[in-house]
């Protein structure tokens, strides 16, 4: 059986009940990535509407069309976070009791001293920073000294930026692997991220296609259960990085959303028996954090236009889920993620309108995948497979 998941990274569908307690004052209460993007841009999403998007509570700007051919709902995130790792881990059955560690004042000397000893370099910055601003402000000094730019954000990340003409990409990856070894236990962060960039000051730009994430290793997930059951697990985009490459039988690199969509359509059209799991990161990385509603809206419009071709690759006994892992309202204050409901849309050929309601946890996704593909899973989550099959 072919079961496919596409994550629209950060396309949240409204504030969670506890949103006001997340983020810088006044918190994330009132955030709504989808509504605010559509209101700011006027973008239309007719194909997502036909899957039932306009029938979700609080969603505005998408018509609640009478003829729905899909399943629709929204999901509560029970883990205490609003980042990629937290959301994706919960999808596959890992509910965190405590949030990943963050470093709002930068990383302590114990970390940075170990980093310089391991890499033989100095470092620049070491504090929370916008990814585009940090290369603008520290790029010239980096070009002179060769010292990496180390920075973090409101997420649990240790990010290392280096110019591709100054630091060979494999050297940058080696530095990230060294940092990953250091950032365990007391100083564990969810991800170490290689952030290569290119160009000349003041017009440096990220080399996003060379980005690489180094995740903490998660506990056993539904992906491991699928692998143990003999199913294929195909990761597209940054998905394998998020799970530290655990449980995957195939990994497909992507450069951006259009590339990810093309490769997902192509792989869905080929034979496999198991799960294809894709993340489309541009909504978050290129437009949400940069507070660019026009770019965000255009990316939504592009995905909506591609949706009929995606749906055409779902065989008569196959299934497609379209999800989001958190919010990143491009009209919101700051540059951080926003604490929002996760999007949940589903499709099977011939399906009518199916109201999946409000799921109590993102982990319902993993429980559903496990049941559909015959994998043994005793972790959290309630399967909604009976509503789809």
C-alpha cells in the first residue's frame, strides 16, 4: 500500500489554547498563519478547499465548498513546543514532557570552549539572531577571519554559518558533527544546522540547497515500527534529518518547495509499499521567519496549483495526508514560530466529505499510519484510519 504524507512546514491554522504563554510578550495568542497570510495577499486555494480546508474551525478566506472530496480536521499539539522537531516527533508518536533546551543568551563557555577545541577555530556572534541578518552583520568579518558564525534562535538550535568560498562544505559539516557530539545531555539542543551562504557583502544569500540538519536521536517512533514490519520508509526533503535518519529505507534530497513537489510527485508515481514522508520547508524558512506574507502566499498558491497532479498519483487503495507541524505567522511580531493547531487534510480516491474533527494529539497521525500499513505500535495516538478506509 502507498501511504504518503506531505508536511506544509509552518502552515498553522489558528492559535492553540495555550498560545498566549508561548513566545515573546504578548505571546502567540491571536496568531493564525493561514488566515493572516490569505488576508494580506488575497491568494485563492480552490484545490485545498475541495479537500475541506474551508470547513475547519476559524479558517477564513477559503470557501466552505459544498462538494468536498477529502477528509479534514485540525490537531492539538500536546508537546510543549512550537518547532520542527517537536511537531514531527509527535507526528510519529513521541510526546515530549519537557521542551527542548533553548539558549536565549547564547551558548555558555563550556559549550563554546569545547567547540573551539574540537574545530580549531574561533567563532563569531553566539547569540539569537535572524539567519539573514546574521550573515549580513557578521559575514564581512567571517570573510576576513574564517571563523564560523554561531547563532541560535527561539528554537532549540545551534546554527553554524560559513561562506562556501571560505569554508569547504564538508568542513562545515564536520564542524556541525563536532557540535552535535558536544550538545548532548545538559546542553542538548534539538538540531545543529549547517547554514552555508554565498555572495558578496552586503548581498550575501543563504545556500539553502546545501543546508544540513543534525538532529538528536529520537526514541523509537512509528517509522521504526514500519521499518521493522518490512515496509519502505521514504524521506523527502529534511524529513530524514529530523529523525536522525532512523527507520528510513530511502532518502531524497530537495533544494526548495518546487523541487520537493516535483520529486514527491515522481516518487509517488513509482512503486513502493509503505510510507512516503515529505516536508516542504520554504513556507517556514524562506517566508515565515522573514515575515514575508507575499512570498508565503505565493508558495501556498503554488502548492495548491500542484495539488491535482499530486492527487492523481494516489492509487485507488492509497492514502495522502497533508499536515502542518506548527505555525509561523508572517504577519506576526518577531521572527519566531507561532503556537498553532496543526493542519490535517486527507485524500483517498472516491472519498466523500469526512470530518476528522479536532484530534487530541499530533500522534494520531502516526497511529493511523501504523494501522493502515500493518505495523505494531503501542505508543500514544488514536488512529483515524477507520474514518478513511
